[in-house]
């Protein structure tokens, strides 16, 4: 049964409730957050692979109004980043653009400086789930390697299962060593895995990681923004509707 887009999860400040389910059936829900500046084919490939592998009935795309790790760097206005997410997710009813981290977007400057933390978003979503439901946090390897620096990282890892898009050059030891120290296996345990590719599942007390291979695409948001600033075509990296939006709105243009 196809799910309708959950309008409640698209609206901040409302009592969020996930879309209709088959009576008594467990639901697998994906959460994919980030700055999405802009959302590109690499993001969509990760979500598609995760949705197929873990039978995700919905994936919430949650652009951050204030990405915690990018507060010292300018990001495109939230309204544009959300609009691009909405355009890129139109073709799959399982994909839901969410305003859960919109916060005070568009209000006074002081309010906009409040960072969005994933742990808060995860806890809000879990309040809408049944005990048997499973929440999967989707993330790329480049972001995951800094997970230990995230706000309440250990708590976040314990609240949901992580799906990490692996990539060549990262070993199973690299993944384990990225974990916060309280849940990180000792070196004598991880060292033998320094040549083993980051694939399969890693289950530790308080941590469940699913390593997703075969989805790595050579896409860089920085390269996209630079290319857009030069007025060059973006179709190789972006959904056509997103590329057209970037062009029409003049996003990433020099002096824009």
C-alpha cells in the first residue's frame, strides 16, 4: 500500500504523526539530514539504496536551518535549500521533504543562530513511532568519520540504527575508530581489521551500524557550487528540476 506524504512531519511545531500503516505492521523509517546545499544525485543514490535494502516505507529528508558544523561558513537560505529538496523528492512517494529543523527560519537573526542537533530531531520522530518500528539514520562516510564530535553522539547512536554509505579507502577499523570513545572498541580489537573493507554490519553495545556499499558517486557540493558560480551546466550532478531552480534563482552565482 502506497503511503501518502506525511504533511504533519513537513510542518514545524505540530504534533507529528507518521503516515498510515497497515494495521499491526512494523514500519521502517529513514531519516536523512544535512545542509543539502544543494541536494544532488549522490544524496538520492544513498537514499534509494538504503530504502531498497531496509524496506524503508518513508524517508524523511530534513534540511537543517543551521547546520551545527557549518555555522562559521555561509549556507544558502533555508527556503531555497528546502525548495530544492522538495523538487528532488517529487518522483517517489516514500521520500518526504521535512520542516522538522526549519525552526525559526525567516525570523530574527538571533533565532536563526540556534543550531539544529540530530539528537533532538531523532527524539521528536521517535515520539511518533510504535515500539516495534525501526528508525534508520542515513549518513555518508565523510560525515560519519566525524560522528564523535557531534552533540550527544553516544546518545544519538543508541537512539536509532545507522546506515553508513561506505566508500573505497575506508576500512572496518576506520569505522570503529570513528565512534565516540565510550563505545569505541579498543585498538587491539580493531587493528586486525585495518585492511578489511567497510562492509556488512557492526553491532556493539549501544551501537548498530549497517555499512552500505556500492552507492558512492563522485559528487561534491563544493564542486557544484563552484560550477554554478561559473554559469556552467549542472545536469550531471543535479535532478533537472533542481538544476533549473538553481539557474532561475541565480543561486551560487558570484556576487549573488
